[in-house]
C-alpha cells in the first residue's frame, strides 16, 4: 500500500517537473529559434527583405533588389525577444509579434501589417 502511494507521488512530481521543463524549453527555444538568416518573398514587385539575427543580440537587415540581389539599404542594431515579442533597436525601436508557422517559416506582425519570412 505504501509503495503504491510513493509511486503515485513520484509520478505526479515527475509530471509536474516535466511540464515545467517543457514550458521553459518552449520559451527559450522560441527566441533562440530566431537566430539565423530569414528572407521574405518579393515585396512590392522589386525587393527582398533579408534579416539576419545573431546570437550576440545584434542584427543586420537588408533590402535587396530581387533581380540582382544587390543591396538597396541596410539597417543594423540590437534585438531581443521573449515568447511573444521581438524588439529591434537601431536609430529607433520597433516591436513585432512573431509566430513560427513551422521550423522554417516565420510570421512577423506589426501595427498595420505583417510579412512571412523563410529560413535560409
């Protein structure tokens, strides 16, 4: 009888620890999953938006001509993210909500719009 109670208590504790660990992993893995290079499809018929997030908290964003892939403009700065929001700081601060459609597809949403990016 005592053994069954001990097993039940240990099982419940294990389940609680597993749940907490999964939630913590999910929060960490979302922002860490942003690290790397992402590209939009063609925007306004002429541009590709190319975003690179580095593990040190810096970023490089480029607008590329879609036909030659040469750089039209570049923005650099710092970034941070939690499980919902991406904040980027360059000469000003922007805040986006982000959602992974799947491992290689990212949806950024801001006031007035949204764009899909694909892992490169």
